[in-house]
């Protein structure tokens, strides 16, 4: 049977139309660029530096256009083309509405209209205009809703790039093999991040590409400046390692196989693969502990347990066993790596909590000032001093709460658009994975969707006390994971009519 299968492949390749062959080649080239870009993202300090902005924005936008054209070409002769899944549709429509809303924030409005829509923005622009007149400049007759058009323009392009990353992954990562390659790629990137940071800590120099991190010392940061953002990156990638291990464990036996039989099959056929997955998971967990990020560790545990609670079957027993296994693993790692390097900070001072309270309170105050339309996407740093009541020697670039900053900079309208979109897509993905119709999709796809839900849940929980959405590498990586989980279900196998 195997001989016949292999002997028919060259014939099938010869019978494949040239246009289809070129489409497949084009998609694979785009995937290679996408995976290389995802590996690159965390390397230049989490892509927060100016030099990383062009590849951060240009690469996914170009890939999304090419991928869309390839998909249109591949389905041009079909009566019914592949339909997007419900979470894909919800997140796409909602994101496009949010992008359009940010564009509205940049549109210059007559002074009288701005005074009605955003009195605070009008007051800021009016004061700036009076200073310009005193300096001899000609005042403008129209002002936008945002208080800093340059910062809002960059945020607009960053949002568009995130949407492009999501769309590219949804268009191209449609098969199990491609989802596995994505998981392996991200695991390799996370392992490099962890080992690079551990090496710098072992050498006691805490340098990133030669730049010595004097801002935060004695905590592993990988190639990120902030250890909390490094820990977050590892936390959202760790479910990909669990996905790889789960798939090969599942394939090691049938429904009636005992754990011992599966283990024997794993040792015989899949030992290297599962060993790689477990090594990646351990490296991610060790990196999170060495970063001493309380938020990342809490979000990781809460996110994984939340998704475990969604799995069908004995939920209480599964949650209890999962909690026990997680505590044992973390305790063992902490003891192996040394408590003083991993968990001692968890019992330390409350300065970090107080600092977060200041920035979150400032964000809430800004929201009250710019209640409807916000101060402008990406302008938190420009307006935080208006409400910052403590720590005047520090200017907060972001609120330590992504939801509060979103409300402050986009107002009630932007906040509602984003939250309805996020919640709607999340619920739709949960139903697609665990609902009544989930039996129509393969087990491996459901496993990847479960891992993607875990990554998304971890990010949502961590967003309550950090600002990882504004560290470009982290949301872009998450967008690729989530996009791959909502791709079309038919995999180009729909019968032509």
C-alpha cells in the first residue's frame, strides 16, 4: 500500500495544473517570510525601537495583500468559495471598524464641532494655537480629535499591521502541517529567548546585543528590555509547546489504548518530537520564573486553568489535577533554579503595585476628561501628566492596564467597539472548539484552537495589570496564533460545481 501511495505522488504532481502549482509555491514562500518575521519580532528589544518600525508594519501588510490575491486566484473558478469562520468574521469586522474609528480621530474638524465633541481636545488645541499666533505662525482653522496626530498615525499603522498579521495567518495557515510548523517556529523562538536571557544572567552582565540593561537588573529579560514583557511572550507561546506534545501523544494510540501503551509508542516513534515540546515548555516556564514576573506567572496559571475548565468531561477533577501538576512543576523548577532568582521577589515590596495603581488611576482620569472620543490612540504618554497625581519624577509611557489605556485614548466609543469585538470573537471561538458542531472538525484542529484560546486568555488576563499590547512583538505573535486558529475549515477541498 505504501509503495502505491508513493508511486502516485509524482503522477499527481504532473497532473497538477501550473496555476495551482504556482499558487502553492507562492503560499509557501509567504509562509516562510511570515515565520521568519515572527522569529525576528522579539529580537530587536521586542520591536520597540525606531529601527524595527518599518519591518513591523510593512512585512505583514505586504504579506496580507499577496496572500489575499493568492486565495482569490485559487478560488476564482468556484461557485462557492471558502467561507470564513464566525470568529474570523467577528474579529475582522470589529477590527476594521476600530481602524476606521482611529482614522476619524485624525480627521480635522471645525473648531465649533471640536468644542462640542471633545471640549478637552479643543482646549488643548486652542492653547497651542494661541502660542503659535504669539510666535507669528498662522493658526489652523480645523483641529482633530486626537491631541497628537503623529502618535495616533503610528498607532493606526500598528493596528493595521496587527490586522494584516491576523489575516495573513488566517488565509495561509489552513492545514494541520502548517499549524504544526507555526507552533515549532514559535517554540524555537521562545527557547532562544529563554536561553539567551539565562546565558546573560549566568555571565552576570544582563546585556542585550551588547547594550547593558541598567534599568532593570538581576532579572532575566531575553531580548526584551522589560522582564515582564519577556515573561508574557513566553507565556503566550507555551501553549504551542503543549499543543505539539498533545498531538503526538494522541497519535500514539487509539481510543482504547492505555497510557502505558501510548507511552511505549511515543518512546518508539515520537520521542524526539515530544522531547522537543517538553523542553520548549520547560524553557518557557523557567524563563518566566527567572524573569520574576508575577503577572506573567499568574496569567499563565489562570489562563491554562480557564481553558481546562472549558474541556468536556470531569471538569472539577481536571482542574484539580491540572492545578496540582502546575504547582509541582513550578515548585520543582523554582527549587532547581534557586528561590532567590525565581520567587523571592513575589514576597517582596509593594512598590510595583503602587506604581501600577498610579498609572491606572491616571488612565481612568484621562478617560473621564476625554470620555466619548478619547485623547487619541497612542497618546497616553502625551496626556498622562494631566491626571498623574504621584511619582512626578516619572512619566508613564503606558497605563499598566491595556483596557484602561484603551478607554483613555479611544474613549467610550473605541472601548465598546474593541470589547464587543474581543468578547464576541472569543465566545465564537469557544463554541467552534467545544460546541455542538465541534465534532465536524478534526481533533488536531480542535487541539490547536484550544491552545490558541489558552494564549489569548493568558494575554487578556495579563492585560489587567500590564501593557503588553503596546509591546509590538507580543500582540503580533498573538495575532498570528489566533489567526491560524480561525482559518477556513474546508482546506480547499470543496467540491467544484
